[in-house]
C-alpha cells in the first residue's frame, strides 16, 4: 500500500511541470498527473519525471478533475500540487512520523506563497488544505474545496507559486471568469464566489469591477470568514484604485479595531492617507501625512505575519521601510530616508 502520493491536474504546463514534480519526487512514493487536454509537451515531460500520466476530458469543473485524479491513487495520503507550484521548504512534514501509514484524522493545511508579478520581493500567503487522507474529495466547479468534517492541522510544508504572472493570467483568466459567473448564477449570495471574481478583476486591473465585487463580498461575508483579512485589505486597495477614497477611509475606520496586528492593513492605510494628503494639501502636514507615517511605522512594529490569511510578505518589513524611505526623501529629510532605505535592504536580505 502506498503511504503518500502527489496528485496533480494539468493542462499545457510544459513551462513548469518538471520543476513541480522534481521538487516533490524525493518526498512522495508515487506521482500522478491527470492531463485535461494539453497540446504541448506536458504529458511527455511528466512521464519523463517519473509520474503516472492519465487523461481526462475537461468538463469545466475543477472538482470533477481533482476527483478523477484522486481516483487513480491508492495512497493513505494525497499531496495536492499544481504544475505552477513547487515544494519550497518544510518537507519534513511529509514524513511517516507526521503522515503515518494508514492515514489520519485530519487535513493538512500548508502555506502557499504566491509571487506578485509586479512587486519584486513580495509574495502573498495563504493557508490551504492540500494534504488529504484517502477518501477525501472535492466540491466546486472552480476554487474547489475539500469536502470533509475532519479538522485542519497546520503543517510546516511551504509551497511556492508563480501562477499569477501576466502570461498565466492571460492564458487562464477568461476560463476562470466564465466558471465563476456560472457559479454565481446558481449562488448569487455566496460571498466567497464574489471574492474570487473580484480577485480575477483585480489581477487584470479592472478597478471598477473589482471594487464592486469586493464590496459585495464584504457585504455578504460573515465576520468570522476565514478569508476576511485579505477581503478587507483588497477592498481598501481597490476602492482607492477606483477613486473611491472617501469610501476606503470610512471602511478603514470601521475595520481598524479588527486588524490591530495586521501589517497588511496598516500598509494600505498608509497609502490611503498619503493619497488624502495629495487631495487636501491644507490638511496634509498636520493631519494626513503624520497618519501615513505612523501607519508604516506600525507595520514595522508588528513585523511579518505569515500566519494571517492572505498576508503579503514585506508589508511588515522591507516594503514598509521602503515606503518610509521614499516618504522622508520627499519631505526633504535625507538622513531618515537613508536610514529607512538601509533598513529596507537589510529586511529584504533576511526575507
């Protein structure tokens, strides 16, 4: 009986699938790739890397594809990986001591760090259940989720992801948007679907659509939604980008008590008040600029918070220090600017 299998669905992933499989090969007993209609060399590369390759007719349903891939595994545990991901650290959590033969009564939640294409050194982080005991499958046409009453247990495993590049977004975006719209037709009050649709619009810089969808998701989401942290932060970002500064400031005031220890929240607050200073110069020096500065200082006080869902690496470190350096340079204080620039360099090197 197999203890641990890597299970993947893929289509036209010749660019990256070897990296994904090679990162996992030494840590799993079996690798399964379900190809959903590739026209490039995906299947051949996967086979050359040692994976068992199966074919599946794409039916506009990610859960159906995930479950078809899982049906080829007889392992006690299944590690779910996408072709644009790779194992980046913490692989000791895939050992038999953590994932014993015979399975276990939990889902393994792992940290996925997604590189941000237009922000060098920044990466968003999400905790996702990706280590599943045998018998657990998926539901959901898109942004599918494991279906299980088992508790989630955080594991040390870390996965890198570069699927948010402009090239990949262009290739996959229309498909994802179409599937989300179909899901929303059936469940128009589902806040998670609104959240995911908003992210699709945000990635393509459709600011009016993104601001609307994030606001709708926030209206519908319960206070304890697991994705509420990135929902609030992204809503603030898109309201600002869409020229709705007053609405963003009102939302920030309403949410500040909930995110006293979130560098991501204070990072965008700093940008909001910097923009407010530009729109109301008479209040800039005595009101808006000091708030912006204190917000970025608060980011550094908090530090990085990788445990927060959707946290962007750098908001509690080098990105905040960089903003403070630029802030003091603009205000004509080169000494402070140099100090923060040096701090930004040190923090980024530590990252």
